[in-house]
C-alpha cells in the first residue's frame, strides 16, 4: 500500500495543463451557460421522455471543440494529436462535467486511449482519424452490463477473408454521435478489438431510452458485420482493454468531479440567498454541515483523480488501484452531493424547470458507468487484500 | 521518491533523515505508549519520549526551520521533509506536542525577542514540556467564553480560575494560557500568557479520568497565581487573536513541527491482519464481502487524505487556498475513529476483551482506540466547530453564531 510515489509531486499538472483547463473553463463559461444547457436539453420533458427523441446537443459548439483539438488530446503527436498527459486531460474533462456538456468527448477520448494501448499500425491509423476530427465510442459491454474488460458482447468468427461479428453490444455511450465504434469480440481464448464504421453493413442502432439528458446511449446490433484485416486493431483485446482501463475510469471520474463541484457551488449559492425563518438557510447547521461533508468527499475524489492520472502517466504499477479508488470516491461523492443538492434546494430543486435534475441524472448515469463504488471496491479488495479464500487457512 | 521541486540541499537532507532514522531507531519503550502524545501518563513514558525528542532535536529533525538564535537549526523547507520521514519511519511520537506545534509557532509570531530566546529552545529540545490552558468547564466550543481572570497588580498579574482537558499538565513546566482581563468585551477582553506551572505557587494540577478509565488529561486550578507581566504574549486584549494563531498552528494549517506516529496505510494493514484472524459466521472476516468493502472504504479515505496533502501544494488544483488545509483536523480525526470502530466490528465477540485480557486481539487496542478516538474528534475545536469553520470560511455560508 505504501508504495512510494514515483509520479511527480505536482501530479504532472503544470503550467501547460493549467492553461488547457483554464481555456476550456473560459470557453465553456462563455459559450455554454446553464440557461443554454437548460434550453438545449430540457426545454420540456416530452420529446425525450414521452416521444423517445434523443436529447439535443450543440453540434456547432462541438465542431469548434474539435477544431480546438480537444478530441485529439489523447492522440500522440506522431498521429497528429497533441499527446497531452492524462493529468491535463482530466483537468479538461472536469470542465466538461462542470458544464454537463452533452458531447461525444469522453467516449472519443476513451476510444483513443484504448487505441493507444493497442499500439498497432491499425490503431495508429485510427488515431490519426480521431486527431482529424472523427468521433468514436467503445462497444465493449455485454447484455449483463458487465464493465470488466474480459467480458465481450460479440463473437467473432473467421470466414477466410476476415472476421464476422455477431451479437449485441449494450450501453454504448453516445453511439449516435460516433463515426467509429471500437468493438470487442470473443475469438477463441482471447478478445479481438475491431474498428467498425457507423454505416457498416449489418450494423444497426437501437436507441436506449435513458434518463440522462446530456448523452445518448444505444444497443448496437452486429448481424454478420464483416471486418477486413485492416480493421483489426488487436488480437490481444483483453490485455489492451485491461491496460487502458485505469485511464477510462479516470475520465469518468473527472466528469463526476466536475459535475459534483458544480452542484456543490450551486447549492452553496442557493443556501446563501434563500431566506426562511428570517435567515439565509445556509446559517442553519442542518444545511451547512452536509455541504461541508460533500466538499470533503469531492476533495477526496479530486485528489484521488489526479493521483490516478499521475500514476497512469508515470506508467506505475499502482495505476489500477489508484484509478479504482478514484472512481469509487468520485461515484460516492457524486451520489452524496446530487442527493443533498436536490434536498437542500427544497421544492424548487424538485421542479423540472429549475434544472438541477440535469446534473443529478448525468451523475447518476456516470456513477454506474464502468462500475459503481461497490464494484470498484470489490476489485480493490482482490488487489489489496487478496482474492477471497486466499488466506491459506481452511474456512469452516 | 523523486521530487522535482526540492533543492539539492533538501534532497540531501531527506537522505540524511532517512539514514539517521534507520540507524537510530529507539529501543522498545519500557511500557506501553499511548496512541498520541496528549495522553502520556507515566514518568516512565515521559522519560523515554523526552529522551527520544532530544535525540531527534540534536540530529536536526526537530526545529529544523527555526532560527539558530531561538535554538533551531536555521534551515528552510527542511521540517516538512523531516516530518514526512518521521512519519514514514513509524518511530515514537514527539512528546512536547504543545510546545512544538502550538507554543513555539505562537511565540515566534507574537513574542518579543527576549521571549523567543527564552522559551522556544525548550519547546524544540523537549526539555521543557508545555501544556495548553484554553478550555474551561464553560468554555469549550464557545472558546471566547473565558472565565479565568487575570488582574494587573504592579509588575504582575494575579490569575484565578479553572482549566480542563490539560494534556501533559502534570509534566508541564509552562502553559499557554488564555485569561479574561476585561468583562466589557467578549473577544477583546482576553489576554494570553506564558504561565509557569510545575512547582508554581497557587497552581494545582489534578488528573481527569477519561471514558477509557485512563488519565492523561488534567484539570488545572489557579488560586491567586502570580504571573510576571514579562510573560504576557502580545498586547493586553489581544488574547483571542493570539489564540487563533495557536489553533491555526494546531489544526495543521501552518507548518507544524511533526507528530510522528503511525501512518494511514499501517492502520489499513492492521485492519487486514485483524480480519485474517477474526471469524464471521464460520468464515474468516477477511473473506466476508461486507468486511472487505468496509476495509477498502477505509483504505480509500486514507489514500485520499494522503493525496489531499499532496494536492494542497499544487496551487493550480486548489480553487481556495484554505479549502484543503482546514479540512485536516476534521478528516484525520474521523479517519482514525472510523478505523478503530471498524477494528471493533471485525474483532466481533473478541472486541469485548479489554486491555488486561490475555486473549484480547492486539492487546485490546481496538476498543481502547475507539474509546480514545473521541479525544481527537472533540479536542482542538469539536468537529462540529470544524464544519462551521469550513462552511463559513471556505464555502462562504453565513456564520452560525
């Protein structure tokens, strides 16, 4: 446990990383206010919840974001990206979370981190496409909602010319915004990772009807989708996903931290203004103290977030432990502040119009994504304590 | 451990500190030590710990950043390194905690040149033990509600009153003492003294017994106690501001002088070891999923505290400069309490066994640590007061008083 920190003491979060984060913060503050968010995704509940439409997102803003190079942050310089550290990316994703930005940013960054871990010629070509503005998402989750890298949703068979994919990938994030899917399929003993274009023959998308208003999600049906050898990213898919996993957990944790801090500050501001019993409600300790507890939890999650990013950037053996701790802490901190934010706002927080629910739902979605706190802690127990039954003493 | 932001001298000092601690680890104590320095009870414990602090001081690991004129070693940025190494080495704590982390920084900030030269050296070497006279029966969380009075008489002040929860009072040569010198103003009617204790006329120190059955704390009675005006720290009526300096230092918001003792990760290792030796419904507790989850929750909080300390030094990742430092007392005390409570839960039926019982797991450590943990969640401003401070000073919520 007490492994020395080999990563830089400042988490590798220096001037460049701060500049990137500040740029993102400024741009989103100017271009994507709370009223814009509300108007975009929550003008009324009916389109999404009653008629099954996908939530709107700001495509012109997204084009600017792509031009600014945010989607190529995780792509190396050789492939035309900017090769920013995960610490820098985490700071930027926090800002996206803080603004509850509906966009394929996290899925595209996640896909590029998997491609980077694959380290193949095919992967490098795909990374160059991402750096050029292509969006991507991972199709790696099965119908059980298993978030672990060893479980694949699809089966791959060899037809002599390449592979044929069969099956249904579930819970594909922002699937309708993705140009490209990275699919995981079982091929004999290992998993194979394949690149699939959104308009590939045999591929169809069934929209999931979700509560989160800041993304879309789909079940993607692969009915005999043909994969040419030039689209096979890796035949060692399980180990590629395993090595990218800490970074994927870190991205979702960063989004959770950003959104949770926004909820904290919004609730603090409300508690300063809302007067009951002749005092701002923030005077009362029943309001003040839970907000402090939420701050403590968010700070723990943020510190663990940058620790995880720094460990991953340093290639440390402790990366998985750090990332799972970050995801556990971020999921739980998010659950707590989401709960307190609605409750402490009282009646107004319960209304559709006020809009707190947008953050509440984004957090609720991200808490479960890639495994919630309990899930991460189960994995951590195996890593830090040892598997169940490994104590060497006969139980009974 | 590579640290880009340390000077070559600081890096060299870290290596020196590591080497020195390896070569000079003290022998086992003659009797069981309490968990923290605020509960040192016996002369045997005191002598052992005073000797250890003196050795650390002489080696340059204590008082590293204090000026040489005040008995220190005159360096810059060495003490934090020494503290980290003292923690890492898991050597005994430094006994003179009140002198080191409260009296010395307060005197350095508010004292006259003469006071600094007279009082700080003994704080650092541990040769003069200090205690703290802030809390009273009627002044706990409402600290400004001080009743102990000091009345001017020629060159002296005459002190009358009653202080409680005085750690180390029975060994102390000096006390940092807050008194009321005016009834006209609650906050501006307080004055701060450096008061002689041991053998001083009119001072009575009586042990207080805690819920553990142990002493370690005291109450101190003042009956017409004469304190020279030369022992007044800062101006008459400035006692509240001086006391705030002390509390800020104590709560870890300033660079303290290090407490030593066990680190979070050893607490987790101890819990895992306990779970390997405890049973739950016919299986080892270490294989029980709920117990495993609970232990990992503790490990996450511990690592979070460690990383908070790291992040507090990265300005670009701190929106408010006091946000992390002001959390330290709250989070560290609750971390210890929750660890101890989990230890009691894991030990199960055996947690009923207290320190005299030969079958008690870890010699009764878990129930004792749990009972004792309330000392830290209550002392130095209860955790409810800490939540007020954080809510008001960091989040900007309206003041609760």
